[in-house]
């Protein structure tokens, strides 16, 4: 995937363009970055979905590929995943991609690995993956512009622990988690790198938030967390991990 973070910096000033044109170019570049990251996030999730699928009792696809040293073949297959319906913009700042990969293609890949030798017989691999014929593996990837993070609210599943947290405390926690994720990425990401997941959850009686972002250049994931302490003495204090 091309590195677009550098592009964003380079286009902030282009001689000869009006201020409005500069803004339009920046917005277009960020929109393209969101699409790129959402597509990469979907490909990553699709890989997880396939790797965690059981091939034979007690043997997942991921374990089989790891044991045979053939994990890269799955990465090659994921590059051929089909986009379902193109980019979907849930809002101006949130983009999603849905990808699918034919189950038969995955089966053929695994049978080909078995034919090269390994711990499983060809017939067993073929039988174990036959149920995938006609069934695609499907996954969704999301990219969120960091400017929109502070507008997002905890889902119903986390509402109980976050109900007593003020908006200001929630925003501070989101900012802290995002800053921690960017810091953990080092030069692989910037404050403008899209976020692929914002997760609100509870840890004991404290409200926690986790931010995940993907490097546009490598697809590597980085995480940052923050906790809003809800104990009587320290309520509302944000802590990063």
C-alpha cells in the first residue's frame, strides 16, 4: 500500500493554489487514506476469519499453515479478495469496506499445501474444507478519521460503566488512548492516521477505551488504551497504559 501520510504533509502547501483549493486537496487525500486503511483493515480481518476457521477437529487453518510454513500463501490469496459494493461512507469521517474470498479458493490453497507433504493427508484436508464450497469468507474493515473520534459514544453493551463518566472525561480518555497508539507506532503513523477500531469496555469498576490504528505503509496494527478511574477518590482521572 502506498504511503499516504507523507502525501498529506506534502500537499498542505502547493504554490499557485488558492486556500480553498489547498483545503480541497487535503480533504481528498485524507478521504483516499481512509479508503486505503479501511480496505487494509478488511483484508486483515478476513485473514483472521480464515485462520481461525477449523479445518479438522482441533486444527485451525492458521495452525496448519503455520505448522507447514505456508502462511504467506494465505496472504497471497487475500490480495485477490473481492470487494463487495465498493467503499461505504457511514458518515463523512467513517469509511467501510466489505471483502469476500471464495471458500473453494481457500480449500484449493490448503489441498495444494498438503500435496507438498506435511502432517495432514491430502484426502483429509480436502474433506475438511469441502464444506466451504459455495460459501465465501466475509469480513468488514472500518477507518475513522481521528477528527471524529471525540463524537463517538460507547455502545449499549458498555453503557452501564460509562454512564457516570462526563463527556469531558470521555473525550480526555479518547485523546489519551489515541496519543498512546500514535506514540507506539513511532514513524509508522501520525496523528492523522485513520483509526480502525475504537473500543469502549469495563475493567473492574473503571471505564476503559482502546484505540487501534493501522500503519498505511505496512498494515501493522498499533494500540493505545486509557482508563477513566471511577473510584471515589480518583473519579474522572484518565490514565494511559
